[in-house]
């Protein structure tokens, strides 16, 4: 048990160093790291359904997902104008044409999952750059502290929910999908996340206290639903983890399930403030 805990802790520490190191180093470094995570995440996503014999192959889905990530990231970096994002519209419809030339009696299932992979994996990973570049002005090209704070809030919610659930968990939160999650853990994790938001509001000037608290109130339910939806996905294909790239943590989808689901809501809120 001690060895397993040590391996899990070490893997988590390496993961945090890679992610936060790229956040503080440079936006390009973060873009490269997230591109790698996007590629692995897309591979994990499609492999789950290929192994379950729901779809036949994953190449087109991975290509479309990576192109989508690259286009949205380029727009976040101001390398392209917003109009170039319209390329995604014919790109998605090309998936239908490609499938037309294959001998597949489950063609629309294949099409649906290829588009779903892009929405579920590639789009959330590209949205981290909008947080990293917020707020943009003439004096700075990126602000590492807001995105760092978002990660800290998500990880705090996850960690303290696990600790409170292990110590006090009795009432199941959503037993049909995730038998181990409890109301006690969820509530404990939520209050701990609010406490961390108060600390961030007092020590990180990038946002004021009220906005850090609002972010925590966005992250708490979004992270919970993100985790449950990932559990639902894995339960549907009868697997425990999406992958094994991180010992003790599973795959990229397992590690980012809460954060990726929260990102669309976080970006929407932040740009309402802009």
C-alpha cells in the first residue's frame, strides 16, 4: 500500500510540475504540453470505443480533434482572425464525406463519435489558453496566476472531496454512476475549495476576492459533473481507467475530467468580466 501511495504521489507531483511549469514558463510551452495531452486524450477516448466495438477506427477523429485544438489555440494567441475558425464547419462535414466511401454499416455512429471526441477532448484543452491570456493588455502577454488558481481550485476540490469522503463518507452521491463518491466528500471538498478561493483572493491580485469566490462556485459543481460524466463514459465501455499513462491516476482523461468540464464555464465567466 505504501509503495502504491508513493508511486501515485510521485506521478501527481511530476504531473503538477509539468503543467504549472509550462504555465509559468511561456504560452508556447503550455500550448505544446496541452497539444500532447490533447493527442493522448483523443487516443484514449477513441480507443475506449474501438475496444468496445462501438466504432471501427480513430484516425479521422484524432486528426480533426488536433486541427480543432490548433485552430482555436492559434486564435487565442491572436495568430489568426476569428473568421478562420469557420474552417471548422466544412472540416466537420468532410467527416460525413469520408465515411461515405467506407464499407461501414455503423457510419453515423462513427461520425457521431468523431465529432464528440473533438467537443469532449480537443475543445476544452484549447480553452486553457483563453484563461492563460486573460486579461490581455499592452503590458503583458499572459498571466500565469489566474490559470494556476483555476488548477489549484480544481485540484483542491478533488483532493479534499477524496479525504472527506474517505473519512466520513456514508451517503452515496450518485451510486449508479460512481459508487464510491459520497455527499460528505462532495460537501467537504466544496467548503475546502471556497476556503482556498478566499486565500487566493487575499494573495493573488489578478482577480479580486469576489471573483475568486465566484470561480470556486463555478468549479465546484462543474468539477463534480465532469468527474461523474467521465465515470459514466468508462462505465458504458466497462473500463476502470481511460488509460495508464500516469501510475495511480489513470489516463489523461481521468486526470483532466473535472478541469476540462469546468473550462467552458470559466471562460464564459471571465470574458463576461472583460
